């Protein structure tokens, strides 16, 4: 893998941030927005931070900001519950505006876009979209952003929780192409009341059934062949990342072109 760009100076001092919005989008997923109380977190787009919440102050959890750094200290996290996950479950179900979180020093750094101008291939599984979205918004600040293709994957159409936001980004950024991928084009019969609440608000910005590609994310991405001269960034669950990276290597993408982060 290519070496990471230089990291910001890290300290062990946590920064306090206050929850200003909590949007529960699915039964198992929420988007949380915060504002830093005083100091800002010196992270770089694509990095992650250790977060502690008041419900479980002794259990930090690794999260990647979904917004690039800003001088006003705004933060956004996308969180999905994991089986037996006390912290993730509390973030999704119990977080309220006014909660104060502690944000640790930034870590990681493999996920970044260099300045070579090479085409960028992004592969996001579930909430692995968060750091890649941060990178997209950060790259939009450049005078000449590279052509970027974002493959975003989920099990079912309704699991594409950011379809409306990505549709708006695709319209605003002519160099960005969003490719939605689902394992099945049919939503499960089990209802999700949280999705049913937000679906009408999405309107025409929801996932277009005609644009959905059906299949596993690793198979769909590598069906386009080897990415011999591209930057390839992969983020998602451990199994998803391992399967995608292995498939990329098998189909001829050089290892040095791939940067990844199990989310």
C-alpha cells in the first residue's frame, strides 16, 4: 500500500463536542452532528477518532468523521448498531441534542487522495461511506478535482441511507459519479418504521431502481477490470474490505494502488 501522507500533530487530549442534531434514519442507523465546545479536532479527511459518549464514558469507539475539518468545529458521524454493541446501540437509540461527547486524537491516514490527478475509485460498504464522503467534500475544495467514481453498497435498496445526499452531491460535483450497488433489488418484507418515516421526505432523491446494480460489491467493482493507473480507496466492514481488496488483487489492480480501512 502507498504510505500515508504526513499526519497532523497528535495529542492525548480529548476535545469536548456537543450534539446539536440526531437523525435516526433506520432502525439500526443514525447520523449525529456535533459542534466542538472550544478547541477543534485536528484531524484530516479520511482519518478516524476515538469517541466516548456520556452513556458509556469508559468505552471509546472508533468513528470516522463524515465531514472534512472546518474552522467552526462541526463534526458528523454515521453510526450503525452492531450485534451486542452497547456504545453503537446507545448512539443510535439514546443520543439526544445537548449530550457532550469526548473526541480523541485523530489516527489512521491510509485513506487519502494524492495530488497526481489520477482517477479515484471509491468503494464504500454501509457506513464506511462516512470517511469517503469527507474525502469527497475535502477534494471539492481543490481547483481541479480528479475524476471520482463512488461505488456505495448495501444489502437492500432501503439500506442506501444516504441516497438522497449522494444524489445532490452528484448533481453539484460534475467530476463525481455515484454507483449504487445492492445485494438484492427487493427490500425485505420486515418493516422498518424509521425508514418509512424518512422515505417520503426523500422524494425523487431516493434510489432509482433503474440505476441500482445487483450483486456483491466486490464483484461489481472488479467487473470493470483492473485499475492499473487509478487510486482505489476501500472502506467498510472487515469482511467486506477483505473480500474487495482480495478481488481487486486477483483481477490485476496493483497493491500499491489500493488504500483501505476496515470500518
